[in-house]
C-alpha cells in the first residue's frame, strides 16, 4: 500500500479540490472571503484547538450540523484506521483488532477482521461489567492486535502476551517512538504510520494532504466532508517537515534536524 499509485500532481489536485469545496460550500471557510473582502487561494490556518468552537460552521450548507442527531464530529471512519495500520507494515488485517479507548465505538469490522473496543482504566462506565467484557474478549482471541496510547496499554491488567502491540501516538511525539505505531490526532483522526521497513512516518496520502509552511505542516482531510477540515495546524509540530520517502516514494513527516535529503 505504501507506494502504490502515488502522484504528486494528483495529490495537489485533490487538495485544490478540497479547498474549492470548502470556500464554495462551508460557512467557516466562506466567511474568510467575506472578512477579507477578496478571493483567497489558500484558507487561513486553523489551529486544531479551535475546531470545537467552530464545529457547527464546518459542515456544508447542504448537510448542516444537527447537534441532537450527530455523532461526535471527530470519530472518523474504520478505513482511516485500517489504512494507517497498513502503513506500519505490521498489520495485514487477519488479526482481530482491539483498540483501547475511553468510550465505546459502534464499529464492527476493520478490513477483513473484527474490531473491538477495550475500555481504558480511566474510562467512566456505569457498569464495570462493560470493561470486563472487553478484556475477556481480548484474552479469548487467538492472535489479537492491541492498539492504544502507551499509557493506556500499560494500564491494562494482565494483557495477553500473544497480542501484537501497536501504539497510537500524537504528531508531537513522532520522534520519540520507533516502528509499530499509528499517528493520531484527537480531531484529525488517524493520519499515517511509521513503516517498519524504512522507519519513516508515512502520511496516508489517499486521505490526508500536508502543506508545508514556515510555521509547520498544515493538514487537510481530502475525503471527509462532515466536518470539512482544511488547512489545520497542530501545536507542537513546527519541527516537522514534509519529505519524500526514498524507498517508497511517498510523503513522510520527519523532524527538521533529521532530514538529510
């Protein structure tokens, strides 16, 4: 999956299409033109920390946000997680995936495998049996894959030794972890993974565009419409640079001081 079909030109065209949709149909981005009184080619960067405050304005005019009927806007889709896992080179989809989370999630499958939630130690539950049921399913699985934040996994009682551990780490910690992890942000979702073969942090370019700026990378979700997220900045990532993997030829993120190309 890592290098198949990537085209720099097509990637940029996908980004330009996402920008055009945002300016044309999404109130938050349309307001940027109104505020400046002029047409803009690029949206002003939006800090990820501001997304909660402007959530309702990030939905297209034809499919507005309905608070009482909406799921949380940041859940994403199972395929986003599956593709990020594939980018690590350590998950092929045969193993059932158990993800440690603070809340249950109504997903059933990821790729060809079953998907399960194991509630973390700090999850608030009305019935302790809910947490116990997830742990029982994990122990009963033959060859499970276990995904979670390092602290969450460490906090699990008596996890099975046969589980394949995969870490979920934020963009701010990419240079502190080796292979076997997916890159995640609480609002942007699963953005990519560090490949075990080349050691590079690969961006899931099919779903995520990265635009380099002097202040750091800006992230655009190419397929997600509700909410529409274009030109999002993440605090603590100014040291990251967009590069190209020499082995796979696809976009990667690397610490600026580590870039040698």
